[in-house]
C-alpha cells in the first residue's frame, strides 16, 4: 500500500476515544476535503459524527479544518475503512452512513480494489441501527451497477423512501458537474 495511506490494522483517532461507548453516531467514509462532513456536523450539532479517511495528508488537513470551524461533534479516524469499521464500531450503532464518490477504480484490472463490494457492504450493514440509513453516491455507471447488485443481495436492507437533500456539493461532485449521478439510499430493516 502507498506510504501515504493507513494500513488496514493501523488506526489513529482524533481526538482519541472509544467509539464503542457511544449510543449512536453518524459515519462518513472517505470525506476527502471534508465539505460534506462539515455540513453534516453543522446540520446535526447534537450528533457525534465520525469520518474515516485513509490518506494521511487529508486526515491531517481535516484535523486543521475541523479545529478552525470549532466543530466539537466531529471525530476523525486515519484508517482503511475495510479494517477499521469492524474493530471500531458495535453492531447496530450507526444511525446514518454516508459514502460519497468512493474511488471508482475504472480500469477493469483494478476493479478488485473497489471498496463497495458485497462483503464490505454486508459488514457495514451489521453496524447500522434498525431503521438506519446507508447513503451512497457515485458518478461511475459500472460501479453503480455493481453496488446496486450487491445491495440487492443484502436481505436486511431495503430501498428507503427518504430522499436526502443537501445544499452543498463535495469537491469531487463539483468536478463531475453535468455527469449522471447514481444515488442509493437504503434502510436497515
Ligand atoms: C474520490 S474521493 C471523494 C472524496 C469526497 N467524498 C468527495 O466527494 O469529494 C474518495 C475518498 O475516499 C478515501 N478512501 C478511499 N478508500 C478508502 C478506504 N478504504 N478507507 C478510507 N478512506 C478511503 C480517499 O482517500 C478519498 O479521500
């Protein structure tokens, strides 16, 4: 793995804490520059918001930005979500989980690197509360098709009637303006 990314078994948490004792939290995987994370934290001041990002430089920048915005309800984790989520959270603990524009790995031979495959989605689904939401967006049509077929395999998830609205665009989304966006909002039943 690149030097600048966290290893699957190596986490750094800021500020340091044990998430297992939280009754409930919201999670974002891959916040990048943090646009959506800051929006989420501001809109939900009484919720604990956790973001897992595996690029060290991005994680360090996020710590700075969270500090500047004085967002007291945000926790940041430097880790690969694949290894970190099973370790850090309890079953049924997450109220809402957001994954906006996961790396698409468009080359066929890189497809195995895609994060959102059935096994991973099943694992995160176990961490969701009953009635909890999983919100995924991508602009990559083949990845969207793969995500949709994985979601359909998970019997404890069903498409949600909730249509999440937000007033900000993430950096990645801004770059993709004009492209078709595939949005999946699923609910744990
Ligand atoms: C394409 S960017 C999108 C960033 C942001 N969500 C946006 O919409 O602008 C994907 C982000 O996910 C992070 N990421 C990718 N795989 C990850 C993993 N396995 N664990 C944690 N973060 C990951 C990348 O470092 C990057 O910041």
